[in-house]
């Protein structure tokens, strides 16, 4: 976990309104119930010894946290055994390094200082997060945000995308003769994602599709096939199947996003507060380099909503 915060401002992620998070997750499926937690083991329980040195359940628990990415697809029992084997090898290698006095080097001491400081910071941030995430705080943030949400129109539409206007007219002719829309979409649509779903794009709000498609979809009457609509992707034959106002997500649906927002806010507030209370002076050698020009789209930033349907 690393924090690099520009003085006097939050990161762009926290600058965005939580209302956007709630709105974006309106169609989120209910989160399935979590599996029952494994029976707790006393952290002092000895699980193995290495040349007489004990490996405890508490150490295995810490190792499991560190190895999460490597063990994500494993069962709980497999993760525990993997972590135990890792710790056994770790202690064997550490003992060998001690004998060779690896820890006496200046490079190792610098690394240990860094790891020590990082561990302390992470523990402080974890405690801050735990204190910030209360049921009352999460519920209040949800209620305050939801009451400011305005109803937003959505449509559910299917489309058949082809390369030319003539092809689109032929699609219209087949539909006029009573052929099934989903069947034709699966046969001829060049949009591979929706073609497999019979052309169904699901629900979307205004501005999520390219302008011409967006305008045609929101003007269309339900179950009426549109005239061919030209976009940069080709020609679309559109059928709106349903119109509605976007439902407000329930608290349970967006609770994970709210927790994440609260945690990030609390942690970054803490870091900014501590930075403001500290005297930091950069030496001449430590002054920052000239900042490069910002890219049009920052790494990890979502593209503009002018996307293909």
C-alpha cells in the first residue's frame, strides 16, 4: 500500500462524487452471502518447527495476507498449507542468510529501515480504516448521497450492426417479414459482444453510446424497429425493448464501494494532516524533476463516454 498525495488536494478518484459511484452501480447484482468463516485458531498455536524454531498460526495468517495474489484461486485449506510451506522455506533461507552475515551489509540495513517504516505506516492506515468504517458512517453517507440523486432515464435496446446501408435495409426487410430479431443479430451482426446475446445491449443511460445511436435509441418507441442509423462503426438497426428510470441501488448493493470510499478518504485525510504537522525540507539533490506534460488520458482513466454500443 503506497500513498503519494499532492499537497493541498485529494487524488482524482476521491475528487469524483460518490453519487457517480452509486449511479454507476444501479444495476449491480446482489452480492452473494459470504461463506462461513473458518474456525479460529489461537495465533500462538505451533504448526511446525524449523531447526527447533517454531512456526505459529499467527505467522501463517500474516503470510497469507502477503500471499493473497498468489493464492486467490485456492481453497482456505490450500492457502493455509501454501503459506505454511512458504514460511518453512523462508525460515530455512533466513537462517542460512544469518550464517553468511547477509544482514550486516549497508544495503540490507537500508532495506530493513524502509520495510520497517512501511509496515508501521500500513498498520497505522489499517487502524484508521477500521475506526472509520462503522455502520452508522456508511449508512449516513449512503442516505446523504441517495437523497440528492435525480431520476435518470434508461433504455434497454438491441441492435444489429452491419457495414453498409444496403445490408441494414435487407435486415429491415427480413424483420418486416416476421423473422426473429435475435436470430438475425446472431447471424449477421458485426458486434461480437451483443450478437451472441441476440443483439441485446442491456440498459444504458444518456451519453453512454455514440451520439447518433444515443439519439435514435432515446427517441424510439418500445418494440419499434428503427431506420438504419449510421455511426463510425457502421449501420445499426435498433429496437428498444424497454424504458425506465434508473433504480436507486440498495445500501447492500453499494456497501463495498461506500466502504472503499470511506477508507480512502479517512486514510488520505490522515496522511495530509500528518504532512501538514511535519517539517519537510528537500535538499538540492532531492528537488523534484520538471513534471512531464500530462497525457490526454491518464493511466487507468476511463475513456470518454463516446463508446461503441
